[in-house]
């Protein structure tokens, strides 16, 4: 993932940091994020965002997080899966990364640089939600656009799924 690593390094040098060293994207009109889709037995996991998150409250989404640290992208994906839904590396059969996607959201004046990923699980795990989500459901991927989803989630899934299918 050299491209996303370079992008994070560029932001790291330009933006303010939190006390713990993470990049603070609040004042930036662009932010790189990771979006990890979870697939098991042909279904994907949707998570409903809580009122305690900054953007897309009450929208259906998946595991996401700012790329706000200088760490390998695989490590960040595993960290987000563990924090948000209590899925560990041992639950994952394969982790795929798709091509970067830029999504502009004019409503909040933010451009997202999305690193999509797809975690294919060995079996359905017990999902334990953190504060970022209020509920979850396993759905047929073809039904994704029927939900009140966060910005272009369906297009992001289609891109990473295409990459996944191509690399089988």
C-alpha cells in the first residue's frame, strides 16, 4: 500500500496532532480513511452509526476509521475490526485491499480518500459493538443500496469486491 502510506505521511507533516501523536483532521477538507467490509457465508455486515460519532449519524455503514497514524494499513484494519466489533485476526480467513477511492461530500465540505478493504471471515463471530454503532445486521450484498447508507458505501463495496473476485 505505498500510495496510501505516502498520503498519510504527507498529512502527518502538515496537520496538527492530538496529544497522543495521531493526526487531527478536523480542520482539513481532505482525510484518508479505511473502510473495512466484513463478509461471511456470502453476506456482509452492516453497522448503524450512533449519535456519538462525528459524521453520518444513524446511517448504515461498516467498520471505518481515520488513517491518523504512521502504521501499516493491515495493522490499522485489524485494529479497527477489534475496536469496533471485537473481530480478531484469528477470525479472518483473508484480508483484501482495494484501490483508493476519492469521495467528495459537499454537505460537510470533506473529501474522503478511502482505502477499502474486505475481511473474509472463517465463521460468523459474536459481534460486540463499541460506542460508534447501535446495531448490526448481516445482509445480502446486493441489498446494500436499499439501506440508508453513508456516502457511496455501495460504490466502495463494489470496487473492493471487484478486486477480491479478480484475485481469487
